[in-house]
C-alpha cells in the first residue's frame, strides 16, 4: 500500500527568517480554499502557469503533492512535486517552487526546494527532474547548487517560442520523459 509523504511525516521545514521580518513561514498541503491565492502568486512568478482547474486535478491525484507557504495569514510561497515511473525508475518531478518577489533572496526558496527534494527522496525516488525557463538564471543557479545539471533544451515546451531547460539529478535515463522529443 502506497503511503503518501506529507509535511507532517518529515522533519519540520525550517525557513531562514529575514533579519528585518524575523518571521518563519508555515508550510502545509494546498487545499481548494487556497487556490485563488495560489493562482495570484503563480501569475506573479511565472510566464506559463497552471490554471485553477489544473490544480484541482492535481489535488485529486495521489501522485501529485502541492504545498503553500504563508506567514501571518499572507501567502508568500508555493511548491509541489509529482512522483512518476519512467523506464522502470521512480522519479520525482519538481513541478513548482516559488516565493513572492518581496520575500526572495532570503533563503526561503532554497528551504522550500530542499523540502520538496526531501519529500521525493522519502518516497524512494532514484532520480529528480524539473523544467525551468532558459532565461530564469536565478532559479537555474539555485538548482545547480543543489546538484541538478542541464539535461536537454525543450523548444516550445510551454508554447510557441518558449525555451525550457530540463534539469536533472540522479543517473537515470531521462530521454523521452513526459513525451519530449529527445
């Protein structure tokens, strides 16, 4: 029987507080009540976003795990991952990690990213991957610092003219993942 890993099953997520705010963030699983706030944050952060309907599907899929981060009632971050099997290997796909712009640069994104990686590892993933816009250099540096490497350029992945990098961690065969042509 598959056992889902949640924030409760892992050590508490400790997010580095900003010296001025001194606030810690609370991380919990995303619920339907969070979807409007999550949608607003995602539209602030990404040029290509999931719709609220996409998140409704994800919330009903036991392979997908979405989280929201907040402080004093204000949504300040979100992230998620999906567990898939590809060529006989269990993969963790980091589907989102984002912190509102006014809270960036203080370590919260890294802490959230490490939490998502830990969730994937706790579920027995042997490999990890994610997709990131090729012009999002700040995110690419974060992912590289956590052991991810460039795998393939996906042209038109998010729509005509988009250029997306797949980054991976682990030694699995990632070719053909999610139906990409490579």
